[in-house]
C-alpha cells in the first residue's frame, strides 16, 4: 500500500515534541510520507523540515492545499488561530487531526464538526490520554463496576513558557487548555456530561508571574448524563515548586475505588497495572491509530472524532461560563448550542489588563 501523504500546519511545541516523533516509525517504515509543512515562521519551517525530512514547505496553508495532494493533515495551532483549515480539508476530502482545544468559540467548533460530518472524512481531536494503556485498564475494570463518583486532580506545575498559554483570552485559562484532557478522559470512562457548575479563584493584579492573567484555582462540578457526579479541581500556582504537582483521577464505584494515573492503576489500594510509561508513548499509539483509520477510510476507528469530542469542549468552556456567573448551573446542551457562552475578556476586571 502506498505511503499516506501527510501535511502539518503549525510546527510548534506539540508537533516537534509529540506528533512528529510519534509518526517517525511510520515514516521510517514507508507507511507515511511527510509531504508538506506549513508555518508562518520561516525559521521553524527550515529547522523542522531539515530535522524531520518534509518534502515541501509553505508559509500559507492555502497554497499548501492548492499545490499538494494530501491524504491527511495535522492542524496544530493555538485555538484562536483556526480559520478555514478544517473547511478546506473537508472540501478536499482530506482527513484531519486537530489539536485540542479545537476552538475557544463553541459555534465555530460546531460548524467545523458539521463540515467534517458532511464530508465523511476521518477526524481525530488530540486527546491522547484515551491511548494510555492505563486508560484501557480502567475501562476494563469499569465494565464490571457501577461508578457513582469521579474526581480529577490537576495541580499544574511549571513556569509560564508561552504568552498564549498564560492568557485567559488566548487559551481560555488552564482548565480549558490543560484540564480538558482529564475531562475528556473521564468522558471516555463514563460517557457524556450533562451539567456544569464552577467556582474560580480569580488572579488579582500583581499576583504571580507578570504575563499570566488566568485564575489561580478552578473548582468545577459535573453531572454526567448517566447520573454519576464529578468534581475537577485545578490550580495554576505551582510555578516554582521543583516540579511538585499532581495529575490523577479517582473513580468511586460500588465497593471499589479505582485510581488512574499515566503509569499506574490502583483498585482498592492494590496496584493492578503499572508500567514505566514514556510520557510520549500515547502520542505514538494515537498516530498509529490515526494513520490506520486514514488508510482504511474508517471513521469508527478513532477514539475521539471531532463531533463526539464537542461535549468535552462544552464541558470546559461551560465551566468558564458558569464561573463567570458565580457558579450558576448550566446545561452543556445550552453551551454547545451557544445559548450561553463564556467571555474571553472577563479576566480584565481581575488580573493584568486584557489585550484588545
Ligand atoms: N496534546 C497535548 O498534550 C498538547 C500539548 C501542548 C499543546 N497542545 C495543543 O496544540 C496546539 C498547538 O500548541 P503548541 O504548543 O504547539 O503551540 P506553539 O505556540 O508552540 O506553536 C504554534 C505554531 O503555529 C505557528 N503558526 C501560527 N499561526 C500560523 C498560521 N496561520 N499558519 C501556520 N502556522 C502558524 C507558529 O509560528 C508556531 O510555530 C494548541 O491547541 C495546544 O493546546 C496539546
């Protein structure tokens, strides 16, 4: 079978450190050809094309789509920079891999999802946590349990590194930018979320690193469609704590407590699965699954296609909207249909001034 022709839009952090290394064995085996890279930075293009061996480079995705015959495209852009990349790919029947969060604008994401469905193309949103072997182990355990309660802990650790991931209006805050992975993972375990109610501790002017204007703490309650109740708690204040932090999920079922982390699963205090997990291994498994689905033209093979992933996006954008309304309970159906929305400028009244 001929190599799958793949294009990349956005040659930043996640492409370089996760997706391109994840695809590398497939490129080596001749299953994938890196046909084209596109980035507005000439320097990034030159460096990454040399490092990964892309056949052609472009600074404008329109030109790339016009000139190249692609089977699949990775769209790895900050969430406010999505314009017509998905639309053009769908028009041309090109499969799309889109990094999370696919947009900060719910209506835009719903429209892109409609286009993906109409075109019938394979799609995947970058929720790689569904590909950790530990996640599969939890799914196996849950098949024989009755879950009642879930808790997500994400105490984010590290200095702010990029402008856009430090700004509420640019990334939606840490809950949207980071915790969305864990929210999507518990959806993988437990199904869709119906309602949200959230409280945030807003950062005040002068607190924390200067570039950050995001809340310090996010405390979010969920009610799942199944009736399971959940709590997701996130903070973004451990900026200089020698790597101290936390990222795990606890599921309480009838007579069983399951604890998930990347490399370990515990069932009633007994370790039932453990692996020295390479942090990036899930990306390779996800890449393999995506290319297999593209070759087979089988949309059902992906764990997080565009349309079904919208409930995860609504769950985090809905948390923002609820916190901005002092914890008001919101239905995710109303968030997804944009009857209620978050306000990217809300932080202006709290932290550093928001850019116009
Ligand atoms: N799955 C994960 O664990 C994970 C981790 C990090 C980032 N992400 C997500 O990946 C996406 C990209 O994040 P990143 O960290 O790579 O960002 P980044 O800022 O490191 O890189 C973005 C790249 O896009 C380029 N770019 C900007 N506008 C462009 C345009 N119009 N056309 C082509 N290129 C353009 C920039 O020059 C830059 O090279 C975000 O949605 C982010 O949330 C996911």
